[in-house]
C-alpha cells in the first residue's frame, strides 16, 4: 500500500470515528467561521506584523494568525476571563501559532537549529533570527498583560521548555524521548490557553488546576492525532511519531482511542463553559480545526 493510500485510510478511519461520536462541524457555519478567522487574522497582521520579515507570504501569515486567534477563543473559554484579558490572550496565541509554524518551516528548510533557536536567547526573545524577533514581540505584548511575577515566571519557563523540545526533536530525530515529544505537542496549547488567567492567587483554584491538566491533555491529543495521520510520512522521513512501534498503518484500536479522547475532552469543555451563541462559535471553531488536522502535514500547516 502506497503512502498516499495509507494516509487516506488513516484519515478515513479517523473521520468515521469522529462522525460516529457526533464530533462534526456544522457545514452551514464553516464559510462564516473561515471569514471570521480571516478577518481576525488580518486585524492582527495590520496591527503588529505587516512590516515584519517572516519568510512566508502575507496570506499564509494571516491564515495562521486567524486560526491561532480563534483556537485560543476555544482554549481560554473555561477561564471565564474578562473580555480585555481574553482578547489579549487570543492575540498572544495568534502570534505564538505563527511563530511556531515559522520555526518549523525554517528547520524543515535545513536551517541550523542553533541559528533558528539559540538556547541562551529563547526565554526573553533575544537574538536576531526570525523566530527570536517574533518572540521579542511576543514578550513585549506579554508584558502588557501586567501579570504578577509568579505567573510571568511560569509562562517564561514553559516557553523555554517548548523551544527546548524543538531543539531536542532536531537532535534526537525519530528516537525523541517521550517527555520531549509530549512537551512539543502540549506546551503550544498550554501557552495559548493559560495567558487568559491573570491573577496568581487563582492558581490554587480547582478550575485553574483542571484547566492546566485539560490543556496538556488536549495538546497530547492533537499530537497523537497528527502522528496517526502522518505515520507513513514520518516513518519514511525519520521524524518522531508516537505510533511508530505499531507499524506502517494506524490500527483501528488506536483510532478508537483518539476519537474517545476527543469526545471526552470536548465533553469536559462543555461542562465548564455556559452554552451561548458566542461559545457555540468557539465550539464549532474547534471542530473545524479538528477536522482540518485530518489533512496530512505535507498538505497543510498547523491549525489551518
């Protein structure tokens, strides 16, 4: 069975499993969701990035900004943050989504990881690479949130761990240890969702603790989903893949586990977020992004 056939079968099995559990976006809303993401992405582009060299075209950058922004609306909803805090978190998440894709693109093009992500310069956005320039903007915008020192230090530690996982991915290749694979998958999601929380004293709340765990699990879910779709390509290219030991085709049992995880994660979200017209848009956006993830990595770029 050829690579395209294996990939098509994996996507077909995953599509069927998600459909069986009712995890399907309303097709009537998809065009409006796409227009909304383009509008929000364009607004972010015009405000912060239109004069910034990125190594990708404006249309692609706007797409990534819009998909990141709307994904954070879903991720941050359980925090029940003030509107101003939520909007700022969405803007930060849009920028982070773009930065991660630019980083992956540079590394895929053969740029030396030491040039893209110089270790000592990652935490506070130092250096002069495209990625570190974007992170400098990210940290500037994060400082505008006026978080307490505890919250800020926690986020900076997560940022450092996320980019260290990118470095380790290059160094280890297909033999990437599981803890680094987990960081690579989960920390972008965690870092998109957590900035909506402002007050450090709320860190001890049950809702905050649940939200952190949920974000980690959602990131792991997306990692396993992407690995299932990209299994054949990753085996051929030597990229890390959590399903590598299962052979060249994702088995039905693994598909079942992925679909069950999606159902549980969304059910938990439903339990913490009041159902309104606004939250319905956020939920439908998540389902739209979820189905976009069924496209192989070679045919799309992160959360499009």
